[in-house]
């Protein structure tokens, strides 16, 4: 926190400790709208994975952890702006309230790093569902995962070791304060955050474009994954307000209100966008039903019967694996599949077995 020079202090109006001007309830309205949506998305995701497909994986549970930290971030943001002075002018703050606000800032930054990092790791873990072994896509996912995890650890360490002792971060009038400048590490963190968001949400786009699906389905899938662009926008807004609060104003609590808003927005929107691809069966119920029941010919051209099969709700994973698999893969090519009547299993039955194999 920068202390204003004497010439700036002289421009501050007389403090109002009794009835200061506040920012109003806008933040509470925004956050209490986004948080329930994020919770519903996570709940629906778990219902689909566990209750419908009976196959949860690491990406689902990483998203649950991210949701826990996102709830903590949202609660702390609301407390900081309603109880700890982050919605009034800095000249209307008492020193004890300012120090309490600094404690809230430390906790809020820690929760944000945890929430955003686990959202990213969950999304990257979901990419392993569609990335074949030894493929370039899988290597890029591993590299991005390593970058996200390294940034996660580095930013938490930098945050908690920027002041020695750590209490110097919020004890503003301590006799001996040994702190590095707060601005540069936070700016680096926000820039890396936006860059990794952009990388994560563009990684699957080339693969989705080349999927062996009708153009309309490819476009719908690209739109589903493209919702991640919203989190890139939110992260960019947060990066702007971090720079503004740290370098362009001394009224940090009044201007920092916007930073708190975008901090909670980014974490909740990240959870929502990370869950949207997993909600594909609910977003396209007609396609899910079509995959659940299929008709095929048996005997004469006019005799048909319907057979119930396991719903193939993760068609993207199967198609992507088929697209990028090595030539030496054990997947049966279309030309090698037995036709109906040639063997004990029809071509349709072979397709169903392959789809079950690639369901994750």
C-alpha cells in the first residue's frame, strides 16, 4: 500500500468517520447472482458425471475444490467491502480499520490464487480425456499444466514472503517494515493469469475444428469451449484495475472496490465456464437422446428393430481420439470393420463397443 506524499495528503478532504460515502450494494448484487449460478453448474456437472455416466474423474473433483475456494473468495469480497472499508474513500478510514482491510486483502489474494489455479487445473485435466498418448496436444496440455502449477506455487510464496515479518503487510505504522514493493509481483501475477487463461481456452480449438463431425456440430462445440473467452475478458479487467490501484491512485480503497468486484467475478465465471462443456448433455438433450436409442437394419430391408444402448454422451472425446490417434493404434478402421451378416457382430455393435471404450 502506497502512502501518499504530503502534497497529495493536503488535497484530501476532512475525514468523515461517522457517515462516510459508500459504493452501495452493487457488488453484493453481482456476487450473489454469480455464486449460485456457479454452484448450480458444479452440482449439475457432478450429477451428470456421477449420477448419469457413473464416471467421475480428477477434473470433476478439482472443480469442486475450486468451487470451495471461489465461495471463500466471494464471501471475503463481500465482507471486505461491507465491513473492512474497501467501499469508502481512504481518507475516511481509521488506522485500525485500514489494517483490518489489509488483512482481508492478504486473505483475498490467497483465495483468488487458489480458486483460479484449481479452475485452470480442472480444465486442463479434462483435456486429458480427449488427448491421445504421445500426441502433440497432450504434450501441450502437460506443459500448460506445469506452467499453471508453477505459477500457483510461486505467487503464493511471493505473496506470503513479501514482508518479513508477514505482519508488516498490515501493520502500517510498525517501527521496522521490511517489504518488497507490492506492485511488480501483483502485475506479473495478473499478466500470467490472463496469458494462461488465453492458452487454456485456445488449446482445444484446432482439434475441434478438425473433428469428423458435421459443421453445425463442430461450431456448437467450438462455441461451448469458446465460453472460456469470457474468463479472459474478466481477467483482463482485473489486470487493469490492479495496475490502476497500485500505480495510478492513492485512494486505494475507493478505487480498489472495482478490483474486488472483478476478483470475485473472475473466480465464479471461471467455474461456470469450466463446467459448461461437461453440461453438453443438458444443453443438447435431443442429441443425447438420439445417441441413447438407435435403429439398425436386421434381415430384410423392411424389417427393423430398435435396440437400447448405453448413451454416448462424450462423443467429443471419442471423435478427438479417433482424429489424433497414431496409425499403429488398435482402433479398427472403417474399412476393417465387419459388415452386418459377415460375422456374429454387426457393424453397429462394433461401433457401440468402441464408443464405450472411449467413454471417460
